[in-house]
C-alpha cells in the first residue's frame, strides 16, 4: 500500500480520538456497575481464565473490543484489525503486524486492575503502517487521563497539554542515569518461572540496575523508586509524560505496546527491544518490527520534537 499522507493521517487520528473516548466511557460504565452501591443491585461480572490464573478476560474486554472492531470496519474496511481478544480466540500468527495499515487494540489493558477496581486500567488503540506505530490513543477513564499522539502532530495529555509534562534536560540513559529516577517494570503473566529462572533474573537485574545507577552517577543518590502498575500501556504513557524515567517488560504483546510506543516516540522518548541492562539502546524501534516480547523505554529528555503540533478540541 502507498504511503499515507499527513492529511489522511490527521483524519484517522480524529476518528481514533473519538473512538478512544467512546470506548473509555464503556469501560467506566462497566466498572461503575461493579462498585458496591448501597440500595442498588450490584452486577457481578464474571472473569474467565485464559492461559493461567492471572491471564484473565472479562465480558467488558470482549464487549469493548467488539465495539471498537465494528466501528473501525465500518469506517476503514480495508484496514487490518489486531485485537487482544480476537487473537485469544484463535487467530493465527499471520494475524499479527505486517506492512498493512493496521489497528492494534487492547480494549482493556490492566484487566486484573479492572477486576480489583484499582484505577490503572485503560483502553489502548494504536494505528500502525509499514510496521511503524503512527497514532496512539490511551484513555484511563477512572483517572480521567486521555493520552494521544499522531505522527508529526505531537503527543498530548487530555488534548491540551503537550507531552512530556515533566521537563528534565538529561535523558536517563541507564549508564549515566541521574539519581532520583523512577523505574517501572511489570511481572507480566508468566508464572511458570522459578526463582533462578529467566524472568526472575531479568526483573532482578533491572531492579539492581535501578538501585545502582544513582551511586554510579557520582551524585551519591539512589533512584527514587521502582513501580509495577499492572498496565504496560499506562507505563508507556507515564514514560511519555516524563513521570517514569525507564520502563522495561519482557513478555508483552503488540496490543500492550502499540499505542504507547507511538505516544512515547512522538513525545521524543526512546523505545528499544532489548534486555536490560547490557544491550539496551542498540536497536531503535523505528528499525524493529513490533513483535518482540521485550521492550525498554526511556523518557523524553526535553520538549517534544514536533514543533507544529495541533490541539484538538
Ligand atoms: C497485561 C498488562 C500487564 C503486563 C502484561 C499485559 P492485560 O495486559 O499490561 O501489566 O504485564 O504483559 O499482557 O491482560 O491486562 O490486557
């Protein structure tokens, strides 16, 4: 397929923003039904186990994905759709990212948080062409935080505040990260690992790197903290915002990261597909197809590189 012009991309972005808002409202309404409310009958929503006891799907994941998929196929029938729940229901490997214009959607990222009503859950809609994430829309309705980006137009919080919000002139490259960074990582869903296993070692090496870099920087400090939010998508949104300095996960799928990677890149951050800490920053995402299970993201050092952004209403 031919390249997509900026004008076409702008139209797709406007559509994606409205879609994200509508899908986020569905999440919020569904979450409210699960809250204890005196005098009201509470709707108990079942969740179903997928691969294991922490890999869960609710009716809401499925309803929101069906809604997003049908809106996209009405408006862009020739575009490919990759969604977490459609994939779980048995789509083949071919179903994942290639060069076609592709929508990559997680209808509810942070399903465990949603089940426990911990507010770190969101809808995540990415648009990818020729394997490049070009548009990202992430809406966390409980937090009322709406992140969006369109290649060439900037990255935004709630459509008015340009990302990054947190200004810091020094990018936190792990080897010379300033003290006072906040690191984030996720446990993912794989529980097959044992204490000496790969996942444990990776998490440990990442946490050790976080603990050590402050000392190595010669400023006598330590990192400010390590966070595990339970939503890879929101981790990336907070990297774009500048709140988190470095994020790493070994085990995500395309739909966990597509929108977040688009937003981080447009905000001027970096994303690589690498293990911490040895080989990070060797392979910028622009040269790598989404499809890796490993991602390391680093917050923007300064203002967004896109000077000619627009603010949608
Ligand atoms: C999961 C969350 C979690 C991450 C997993 C994801 P889901 O997505 O983002 O934080 O560690 O890798 O699969 O199942 O809640 O959509």
